[in-house]
C-alpha cells in the first residue's frame, strides 16, 4: 500500500529525469500540487489519477515514462482513504 508522499516522490523522480520535457515537468508539478492540497483524499486521488491518465495518453511521452506513469496510477489506487 502506497502513501501520498511516496506517490509524490515517484512523480518527482520522473520530473527530475534529464529526459523529461518541460511540458511533462509542468504537468507533474500540477499533479503534485493536487496531491498536496488540503482536500478529501478520494477527491485528490481521482483528480490526480485523471491527470496521470491524460498524461500517459499523450503521444509526446516516451514509452518508458508512460509505463512509469501508469504504475503510479496503480499505486495511487492503493492509497487508503
């Protein structure tokens, strides 16, 4: 079972990768801000999951990063409410 802070750490690893584009880094930053917000955990999970799904569907994201993003979506689903 993952925690929100572990999810944020995983996202920051992708963002800090030298192969990450500026657009990808901006979107990850937005997702991190969603996860850090003071709101209901289920709402944060749903918003972040939706954003990650959209990001993974982007054709500009390479396949390795896409796989990492989808793994994070799976981990996000295990976060307890």
